[in-house]
C-alpha cells in the first residue's frame, strides 16, 4: 500500500514539474514575441522620415535589446533554479517534507512567472512599451521605459497590486534611462 502511494506521489510531482516547465517555456515564447511586434506597428505608408531617423531607430533597437537581455537573464536564472529543484525532487534520499518544500518552491516560481507576465501584459495595454517585472519573495521590481509622473507611477502600482498581494511600499518602480 505504501509503495503504491509513494509511486502516486512521485508521479504527481513529475507532472507538476513538467507543467511548470511548460508554463515557463510559454512565458518565454510570448514575452519575446511581444517586443518584436511592438517595433513593426509604428510604420505607416507615406510616413515622413527625418534626417536623424536612423539614430532614433538605432536607439529604440538598443533599448529593445536592453529589455530583451534583462528578460533573457531573468528567464535563465529561473530555469537554473528550477533545474536545482527538479534534481532535489528526484533524489530518493530526501524526506517527504523536503520534497514537498522543493515542490512548493517550484510552484511558487511558476506562479511568480505567471503573475509577471500578466502584469507586463496589463502595463503594455496601458501604453508602456518596454516593461520588465521581477517578483521576489518580499518585493516587486518594475523596470519601465518611460518618463514617470505621479499618474503613471500610480498606474504601475495599481497593475501590480491587482495581480499580487504586495502593498505599494513593496513595489519598486525603476524608470530605465539606458539610452538617455
């Protein structure tokens, strides 16, 4: 009876790890596609180009690259953490509590990734083009490519607070000045 229960538990853990990996893969796929689509939508037939347009387009491209690099680094770090957790879950010498703790941490990473993507989507819908959200254990960092005034800052806080349980004091909003 105990062997059957142990097998079911291991099967359940394996299914959760696979689901977590799938969620992260989808997040990476859709996160990278969103920034690519934003670049092509600003071209209009017959639109005038100014003499310094090349410099402006180059700066926009560099800024997009900056956010792509940040997003890639965040995803790489998360994947490394998940690999460590998967190894822990697979070890037979761990107790059930230790495996449950590793599974809970993996589930928390998946939930954070889902919330980050949801917040980024909401902020992009509000007109912020380049946004990166990183949810930590005690705070949320939002890196945004925009000049922020009080109203925009409140929009960002509202978006984060609507998708998470963090208070306004736990939200750090950083205006990117990579190309300024």
